[in-house]
C-alpha cells in the first residue's frame, strides 16, 4: 500500500520524515491563486463574448477607435518585462544576486512604465467617449481594471524582491517563490494577449 504513495520529495518512503513540509506551501498557495485568477478572467472574457454576440453593432456607434497598433507598444513592454524576470531567475539560481537585483529592477521599472502607459490609454478612450455608464465601457473597464489591479500587485512583489536581496541569506531559500513570480508574469502576458485579441483586434 505504501509503495503506491507519490511523495513531493524522493526517498521519503524509505527514511524517517525529517519534519519538513511534504508539499511547498508557496507552491500550493500559488496554484490556488492561479486557479482563482483564471476563473475570474474566464468569467470576464465570457461576459465580454456574450455581450458582443448579443449586440448587432459592436463596438457601439460613437466609441473611440481601438486599433491593435495603439496597444502594440504596451504589449512589447510587457514581453520585455517577462524576459527580464526570466533572466533574473537564471541569475537567482546561480546565486548571482547583483545581476539578479539588476534585472528585477529593470523589470519593475518596465512594469511601472506599462502601468502608466495603460492609464494614458484609459485617458485617451475616456476623452474619446468611452464611459463606464454604457455597456461596452463598463465591461472594458472592469476587464482591464481587474488586469491592472493584478499587475500592480506584481510590481509590489518585484519591489519586495529588490529589498530582499539586500540580505543574501534571505534569497537563498526563495527560488521557489521567485519561480512562481516568473510564472505569474507569463500568466499576465497570456491574459493580456487575450484582452488584445478580444478588444483591440478588429475582425
């Protein structure tokens, strides 16, 4: 019976348990968070598709232009942020904390630029007549607002990792946590691409 058990770490069936957690709490918490995030955005994306399918003219008349080229710079910045975080992870594994902090700092800076740029995009659309009072504006601002709220949380996490590297021994045991942070950025890029496809890709 015991041979059928699959352990998180090897050789636990043949040795005395050392008291450490069988499953990383960081990994478990991260997976729960990812699941909830995917469910949230699946509901938002589904709502957008349903509203679009139930409307003859979409977007409604009088709405500002939303071409894919208008959001292309934002997408490139987000892709660069993901690459910087992936590079930082590689230096974290090598215990090169100077370069780790450098690349996390670059990623945090680009993340801030992305956020500011998207707030400017919001301002452009509001000036063009896209308001929360209409159905199109409400679903757009709810969907993108949820994304930006999650993304700002990522910036906070990046700043925390920058502070953590001031004490080397604090980063040694946190490769799992930072690996989760990199995976989270991949998720944000994936969600962003779906938003661009649904809203900005005119088809």
